[in-house]
C-alpha cells in the first residue's frame, strides 16, 4: 500500500489525576528524522518513543509533542555540602582580602547556584507504559491518515502514467511519418539543384541514414518497461518512494533522448506534454514514503 509522508495523529488518556496527551505530525523528508518535545522529567523515554513510532513509520520528518499534566508529586530537597563549603571558604577569603566587615547572611547562601537541588517524583504512578501506549495509538492514527492520502496520490500518479503511455504510443506512430516527410524534403531539395533525373537510390540511402539516427524504438521500449515497473511498485506493501523517484529520473532521461532524436515539431510537442506529466508525477512521488 502506497503511503503519503504527510499525516497527523493524536491520542489522549486520563489515569487517576494524570492526563497524557500525544500529538504526532509528519511531512516529507528523504530519511526518517525525529523532533520530540516532552516534559523534561520524562526525556529519559525519548529513545523508546522513537522506537515506538519508527516501528510503523519508515520515512518522513516526524514531530512528536507529549504533555503530562496533573497528579501529585513528592518534592525532595538535597544540599551539595561540599560545594557549599567551597563557596563559604571563598566568601571568607574575599571578606579578608577586601576588608569586608559585614557577616555572611543566609540570604546570600540561598542565592548560590547548584547548592540546593529540588527534585520531584510521582506518587505511585508509573508513566512509561501508558505514555508509550498513547504514542503507539497516535502513530497508528498517523499511519491511517498517511495511507488514505497515499491512495489518493497513487490514483493521481496512475492517471499520469496512462497519459504518458498514450503519448508514447503517439510518438511511435509518428516516427514512420517523420522519415517519409524527410524523404520528400530531400527529393524537393535535390530537384532544386539537379536538373537531370533524380537519383532515387541516393534519396533512399539518405532517408535510411536519417531513419537510423532517428530510431527511438529502444527508448520507447524502455519507457514501457519503466511504466510497468512503476505500476508494479505502486502495488507494493513496502516503502517505494525512493524507487519511484529513481524511475521518474529514468523516464525523464528516455523522454529527453526522444526529444533530441525526434527532429520533428509534432514529436517535440508530444515530448513537452510527456515532460509536463513527469513533472507532476515527480511532485507526487516526493511525498510518497
């Protein structure tokens, strides 16, 4: 199933006095890149959040927003006595050096950085399991949306592929007419320069050389082969975005070759239409996982 790289998923749960909310959104990207925002005290779960999402999402720029609110926490105060001793020692040295008579106040000590450390812990609540469950639910919703949009991309791409196939067949039909037109132009030119009877063999030889130079049968065969691979890839259950991007490049290469060999206004116009279709396909493929 073709999946888009654009999507959104959200899940929320309330357990006791805690509310856990997870939102995930994704956009197209060459690889799988994460940007996770969550409360600082739960950042130790970041790798598990990534692993949970990447278990069902293979490509794209993934932004994860997690909030945990409510609950009652135990607060703990700890003192770095060694650091406090160093502070006081240096304060005493400063007083003696600069002849400061005022005493060291408790308010001065409270302002010292990293001496007093306040930490919090939840009372009887393990956040990891329910949080990761909500991450998975939001991820599944994200994938569902990506799958739905992927089907729309697929239908649009298939329509353009059919149009390219039609244009390719029209190019193939035009080639014999181009050669015949060249033969007639050669005959007219020779009449302008040669008064005597025209050498028919020379005209045929020149036309044969032109036909060989303008032969695009190999390019047409490769285009049909690439179109077949494209359609087959669109039925795959695994990510195919990069393969499709490669096939678009190969199709573009063959179309450019036809344009350079065609040497005919009608074929040139058909090539322009084919390149316009390929450009539209390329835009769609950029958003396929």
